[in-house]
C-alpha cells in the first residue's frame, strides 16, 4: 500500500464514528400512553417536557445528513421521535440511500401507514423494527390510542389492532423481507402479557427474525411508570448523534426535546467539526455529571432487562 493510501486509511480510522439517527419528522399519529407525544406541551410526570416545534426534514438537511453518514456513520437508525412514514418524502428519501453503504440502515415504525405498495421501499432496509406492545386489541388500544391504521390496500382498517396484525403477518410471509424485530416495551400496563405475546408471535417468525423486549423508559426524564428502574447512563459511553428534522444535533438518543443540542447541521455542515467544538465537550460533561435535564433521567436506556427472542418458524414451514 502506497504512502497516500496508508495516510488516507489512517485519517479515516481516526475519525469518530457514530450511531446516527435522522428524524424525518417528529410528528406522530399515535398518542401512546407512555410516550411523550401523549403529553405534548403539557406538564409531565417526569420533570422534563416535550414541547419543541414539530416539522419535517427538508431536502437540504437530508442531503447534509447523507453526506455526513457516508463519513461518520456505523449505523443509521431512522425513527428518532415520530412516525417517519408521515413524512411526505419518506419513500423518496429512503431510495436515495446508496445501495453500497458503509453502515447498516434500520427503520423504527408503528407500522400504521405501511401498505402493500410501500413495502417495496421498506425492503431496502437492512433491519426493520415494528412497535407492537400487546397480544390483543383491548390491551393495545389502552397503550396506543389515536390514529388510523391503514390496511394493505391503504384504506383505514375497521379494527386497528387486527389490521396491524394482518399487515405484520403479511410482511413476515414475504420471502425477501429484511431482518425484522417486533418491539415489545414492557410497562406496568402490559407486564402480565409478555408470555402470551411470545407464544403468539414467535411461531410466526423465522430464525432470522424475532421479538425484542425492553423495559419502558422515561424518554430522558419526561415520563414515569412504576415499572421503570434506575440505571446508569449508557448513552455517555456510546458515540451517538441524533439529527432532528431542522438540523439540530444531540449526542443523546433520549433527548426528545433536543435540549442537549451541540450545533445545527445547516450551520456547521460537518459533524466531525461539530464534535471538536466546546459546546459538544460541555454537553458530554453535563451528561457524565447528570447535570441539567440529565438529572431527571434516572433510567437511561435501561438495557438491564433487554431480551431478544429468535423466531421459531423453520424454513420447511414456508
């Protein structure tokens, strides 16, 4: 390897690499019981608030994100704090991601707006995570009220939960669907439903798919539930960069209000330059000391009870 090639590799290795999370939008069509969207611009039980302006990522911010992801991302997780399929250019944005990319592309979705037609776009992801926190309609409606669930043809389903289940089963039956996880967030409302959920879903899922269960979190000190547990901050020891719809950047994936903003991508243009500024160092130090809004975030990402259950459906079952 020549001198210039070696020097280029050294520069690339010395650059920080991040789990990057672009927020196409922070609008959501659900008002889930234990999510800050249910308390938007209202007093919350956790002490911190979710009241920032809602909007949609522009082409300019998206193009800047793509350029920075090429340089700095190990993983790109689409779905920071909203239902990303609400963005009018969701499919256009996803199809712009390069086929050969140096990062894993992951989607988080409540699956309400997924149809047979836009599933073709969703197949471009490496990993799809679907939020569904109950094994039956009554319990799910308690947890996830509001917002229509479209059926496979794009019409509002009569029973929201049954329509959601039908679409998930259809997706899992597609031979070319990417690795898929059903996300089940355990709370005081549904903790007794876990085993029923696993018995219901694991036989429908192949060994490359599965269920991911995780304890409910306070979303950076906004929500409270008796099932939440105190845990040390896991975010501080990770390199993360959340990019909000307006270009604001935060090193915390729980910072739903973007109070820990370290700069704006439109102004800075380059995340590598952003992390060298004093503001980034100050915010990181505050996270370590649990200063400011971090004082109300007692549970962090709560990885202590996270469990992954592989699907049980064999290839011979079709």
